[in-house]
């Protein structure tokens, strides 16, 4: 399965790229929506007491290029660092 992105959403929803962007205008845009989905998935994994996967591997699995980029985006979204949520 490919990474979540505009092309995948268009293909799965059967809509054009311009339709997709119009639909997500009120949500702050497609890219912001996708980032929010990825960060929510990360938060779910970090809050799961049974998941001991290292934070950097969670970041990579959700298509973040590096752990520091992930950590900054996570803290902006949730007001807490990934390690604080894990604890």
C-alpha cells in the first residue's frame, strides 16, 4: 500500500485532483488534513501501552523524513512531545 497522499485519495474516492482540493478548502487544505491524519495515527500508537516501537520508527512508518521534523509537528498539533505522550 502506498503512502497517504492526494493521488491516493483521488484514486480511492474516484475524483479529480481539483475536486479534492476544493473539498478540503474549508479544512485548511489537503496537505494539512493528511498531516493531521498521520499525527493522529502517531498519537494513537504512542498512547497504546502495548506498543513499544521506538518513536523514530513510528515517525518513519508514517512517512516523516526525520524524527525531529515529526517531533516538531507532533508538538504543534498536540502541545506535547511524542515522548511525553508515550509516558
